[in-house]
C-alpha cells in the first residue's frame, strides 16, 4: 500500500487592507477567482479518486479558507467529511520546518494527506521530496511513497511526484 501526500498552495487572496474594495469585509480572504480555482482543483482531485483522509493546513486566513472550501467540495463530491487540523508548523515562512507537520499522528494513520501552505514552504517541501516545484496559487502536487517507509524523513526524500492539479 502506498502513502499519498498532496502539497497545495492556497488560492489567490487579497489582504485585509484591500479586501473592502472587493466587498470582502476587512479581513484577508480568497478572491472570487481564488475560490473558483480552489473549488475546481478540489473537484479534479475528487473525480480522480484523490480525496484525502485528512487536511492539514497553516492557520493563516487564506489557507484556512482554502482548506474549508476543499473540505466542502470533497464532502459534496465524495460524501466524506474530511477532518481538518490547523498546524503552526505550516505557517508562512516555515520552509523546511513545515515538514514537522508530518509528525502529527493523524498523518501516520492516513493513507492520503492534503497539506495546504504558502510559498516558499511548498517549494521547500517539494525540493526535500526530490521534485522542483513552481507552485502557482491554488495548485496541488500529488506525491506517493511506500507506507512501510512512512513517516521517516528519509522515506519522504523518496516520494515520487505523480500528478499536478491546476485550476482550469
């Protein structure tokens, strides 16, 4: 049995100062295009049979909203209510320290883990996994590894990039 890890960059967002101009209140939020892109990627993933067992995400508003939208689409398409975990190890600028999120016991038990974070975190984790990524907002990258090797960091270096999901 293999282990699947999906690294995703949050959708397009607007900061709190500029959100009012878009009618989004005064907090950081995904833009309408960002929401549409996230929903599209979630639908692609679910239709391809890549619904995660757990979603782990940075607690920032843009990643939280991305995670919530992904969960809603997965529930609608697959009927599964996916557990979500906010993890500070995935915060903006965490870089290689974002790998600590994989130490969460829920990750060890899950067959498929969706990790939603920021740049440069996604690029750094992709580099560690052995793949050079250039993630656009809303893009997701699926990796596989042998579950017998998981969760050792050495095994994580041998993850194979299988597919990229991009907003259409």
